[in-house]
C-alpha cells in the first residue's frame, strides 16, 4: 500500500519532569516517545492517513520502545534502522505555562543512533511513491543523517512531491540561529512548505514580525509555496502564493507544549495537502490539534484522533 506522508530524521526518547522545577536531587521524570518528524508521522496516522518514518534507533530498550510505539500507532517502519549505538535522548526542562527548553544526549555532545542513518539504509525508489516528505531541521545538523536527508529531499523535490521542513531550531544543537539558517539554506531550497514557531523566526531570521518574515522567505525562496508560522497562544498565520490567513488560538490551560508544533504540522498536512481543505479550515483544525496536545505531558500523548479533533472544533468558540 502506498504511503501518503514519509517523515524523516531524528527519533528519540523525551525525558520529561513531572513538575515545573529546576533540576534537583529526587526530581521525578517520565519517558515519552519523541523526535519532531517521528511525532508528525504519528499525528498523520492518528488522523487516518498512511505515514511512514525513516530514521535510526539504537539496539537498546529505548530503541525497542520507539519501534513498538510506531508499530502500535500504525506508522510504517520498513525504514526504521537499528544501529549499534545508544538511542538519542532529549531532556526537557519545564517552565510555568507549559513552556520548555531542551538539552540533548546526541550530537554535538555524543554520537547516538539517529545521526548514524545513511542514504544506503533507504530504498529511494519506494520513497518517491509518497505524496509528501516531511523533515526536521535537527536532522540537517550532522552527517551521515544530514546527507541522507538532503538526498531524499532533493530527489523527492525534483520528482514533484510536496516537501515540508520545520527548522525545529534548538540552541543546544546549533548554537546560534544564524548558524542554523546558514546550514539549512540548501534544504529550504528543495522544499515547498516551511513551517516554524515564532521563537524560531526570531532566532533564525532576526525578526519577530511574522508577516514580514513570511513574505521575505517567499521572496528569497521561489520554490516555497507555503510559509506557516505557529504563534503559540496567539494562533497561527499561513502565507501562500495566493493568500495570507491568520486564525486565533483556542483557549486552554497548557500542561506541556512539547510536540504541539508537530501536532499542528501533521494536521495541516493532512487537511490542506492531502485532503485539499482550504487554508483557513486547515489552520483551524491544526490549531485545535496543537491545543489538545498541550493538555498532557509527552510529545504525542494527547495527539488527537480524527473523531476527537472534529468533536473539539465543533464544541469550541475562538
């Protein structure tokens, strides 16, 4: 059966504290499935579309956990490779209001499984049968994963697929935002959709004016057809070559925002790209998916299924 959306890049375990606190002796943690493109693959599957994930995990219990989770969610794992290394970890620091920071057990700090994926691990002919390829900027940082990602993106772009990239800027991996943008430039040049958070545009592009950034991106990159900017509690803004649409956020009390952007992206891809819904409707459902995710700890714990998402949107007023 053909795959609708192939997601590629980092897959890891999120280690999330159970309370807002500085790290201290005795602080309790939960482990959760994580990695931005892997999260998107799960979100697409929960909305009833066919997704696959390309990436690498270690030959360890964490690798078993991640593979088992993907398979239970119905994500195709034919390209999930096991490497003789430890599975990557992301430690989360929770702040008031559900906001968070990260520090990683992966490159540049230590060699772990997800960055070891190579182009030789992938059947490129099968990948080109998909409709959408989605990647995260984290996967563009270190070879051989970064090289494999570019190979897939370039071939898929030239074959006419929709290519979605989320820079997913993390200071712990890149250092400066300007360095991240410099490295990601060639990847953006073989993409058709760029989706970002407000903090990312400020760090990478140097401006908080999201309308200005979206227009500048579309001028700089003629290959980009859609720029989507998630504004957190203020909603979302999407610019296309034909229109610009803003939709406010749903009012919630967030517990953990980890993965909210991935829930948003998965839903927008499903509603707008796969199902051809109009931009405003697609943003509305994407905002709802992001809101629902924030109600529980864990990147994908509260990713909605189709019936839950439809029910939530039908019951809410913006």
